C-alpha cells in the first residue's frame, strides 16, 4: 500500500528520467513485499561495528537512521495487527482500509519509544 501511495503521489517525478531512479528506489527496495529481517539484522550488526570506528557526529546520524528504521517497522507491524485483528481485513488493503486504523489507534504499540 505504501508503495502504491508513493507512486501516485510522485507520478510527476517518476515521469521525469532524471528523478525516476530515485523515485523507484523506495517502492522497489524498501516497501517491496518481501522479508527484510536479514537486511535489518545486518544493519544492526554494521551499526555496532561502525560505532567503534566512526566519529560521534557520524554515528549519531547512523544511530538515528537505525532507530527510525526500527520505529517504522514497529509501526508497520502494529498497523497490520490492527487491520487484521480489529478490522478483520483478510483480502486486499484499499486506501480506505489503510487509513481507518489511524482513527482507531489510541495507544502506542509496544516498542514505540519516541518520535524522530
């Protein structure tokens, strides 16, 4: 759903040969329907290693990126849980179904610590 939303929102940039590769990156690499657990695990391991060799300023940026990735995954999983468990979604997720959990969510998901 996020991939389709990005594609609709940035259709003008996708049509431009200069910006098309950058616009295709998120839908094809980050929001693609696949298991990213190995990628996320590798990111954590790389972060641990680099935190020993990079400057404090650089590692702060990397740490914020890792935290944002983790927060995004937590929120995506929580949204999915609401869609399935509270709304009974078992088939395609439409834009309307995707938007509805936002109104239903009154508590923070487990693991949600801060906003970035």
